[in-house]
C-alpha cells in the first residue's frame, strides 16, 4: 500500500463513469454546450477491471460513481453488476437527479442506499439558468421516490452570488423537513474558473457568509465528521444536519484519501492538479505485472496531493469526476 509523508493513502475512489452530462451548469461548462462522452471512454467491463485492480492494490473500501452524469450512461447497469462482488463496504452515486425516478429501481436492485443529488435551487427559473437544461420537477420527484424507498440522501448545492444565494435558507428548510443532509459546496476554481478569476471571485459565496445566513434563522453547533470527510458538519438541534465543503475557506488536503478514475482510464490524485496517470494500458497486461506497475502509478498520484491549500486546476470537474 502506498502511504505518503503525511500518512495519507487512498481509501476512497471516485469513478467518473462517463464525461457525458444532460446538464450544462454555468460553473462547470463555459460554453453552455451539453457534454458528450469522450471518444476513448472505457467500456463498463474495463472500468470494472480497473476498479478491481485498484481495490486489490490499495485500502480502498468506498466507491462513489460520478461523472459527467452517471445516470445517463448505458454502462451503469453492467458496471454495477460487475463490481457487485468486490469487497467494497460502501457504494454510492453522485447525480443531478434528473433521471433518478427512472433509474431508482436499478439502483435499489444493486443495493445502492446512499445518493448525493446535486440541486442548486428550488426556483424553477433559476434552475434553468444555472443547469441550462433539465427541469426542477423531475429532480424533486426523483428525490421524493428515493426518500420513500429509504435511500440516505445528501443534497449538494453550490451557492453562487447573484444566482442562488437567496436559496440557501429555502434549500435548508426543504432538506431538514425531509431528512436530507444539505451540503454547500464552495465554488471551486476548476476548468474555465481557474483561468477566469474575475468571474470566480464575482460568484464565490463562501463558508462565513453561508454560516452567517443560517445563523440568522437557526442555532447550530459543529458536529462530528469522519477524519477524512470533505465536509464540515453542523447540527441544528432537533431538526437535522447540514455540511459545508469548504475547499477555499478550510481545505481538507491534509486528510484527503480520495483517488479519481476518469471515464477514459486516467488516475488523478488531487483536484488541484491536472497531472494524470494512465491506468488503461495496464488492463491488457498479465495480472502481476499490472499490479506492480499500478503501485508506481499510485505513488505518482499520491505525490500530486497538495500539502494544505486548494488551488483548483484547469481540468474541469466533469472530466476529473466531481
Ligand atoms: N452530474 C453529477 C452531479 O451533478 O452531481 C456528478 C458530476 S458533478 C461534476 C459533481 C458535483 O460537482 C456537483 O455537485 C457539481 O455541482 C459540482 N461542481 C462542478 N463544478 C464545480 C465547481 N467549479 N465548483 C464547485 N462544485 C462544482
């Protein structure tokens, strides 16, 4: 197992099943064009083989399927089937929820009991302006079906000044009433926002302001969170929890255990680095050779991790797998 000077190792894998997405969110896609799958994307079988190797080579026991948008991909069913026998204690999915109502039976069939659903607003017009596709009603319907089915749900919201900061409190009430844990994700300097710092600074709405707004309505206290959690968690007594993923205000680099596998078979060790390591060529090699070469790739990916500060990277979230 590869461990760095700070004691960090990979325990947590994010797999971007496809780069294709049915949204074109303003902060993810600069030109408003919806994303298509990359021409060199791995098949479901190859992705599952890559995950199998990674589980064998590391202490990874948590897997999150993301994208792009994983629920648009025909690879979802075969991928879930092929990884179902692996020793992974927790498999979850991050989705925009647009197709959740249709895909929920499949997720339940494969034992998915945890979902992160990205939703930036409860205002239908603001929804269209941010996501530039899809419709709010479908997401809310999918969330309700998943709730009734007993799925544990976290809702991800990226607060953006001038676009949805007036939704922070309505979103919190909506989530508290339904037992969903709302997690505010501070806007990150990824993709075009890494270059366009003026645009980033104009829209950025950080942790202090989020907490001030919530504090005007609720009393909250900090709540325990796992050591390598990305989110600071807070409890509102008797009502529930919320979290803030504060990449900018309170980076969690020192305890980060995440490794990312892109849909084209590249490994990424850090969101603040565009360095990538080619896992795909190992899939056609004999098992022992592949495993030993993988250790070298993992050492390289771990060395990409930042010591303490998050800086973002030119690679967009949709490609690296958010
Ligand atoms: N399509 C899925 C979804 O919407 O959840 C999975 C992929 S998406 C890239 C994963 C998460 O990354 C979403 O919650 C999205 O809001 C977030 N995201 C994308 N670009 C971001 C940025 N520049 N800053 C902060 N969060 C971002």
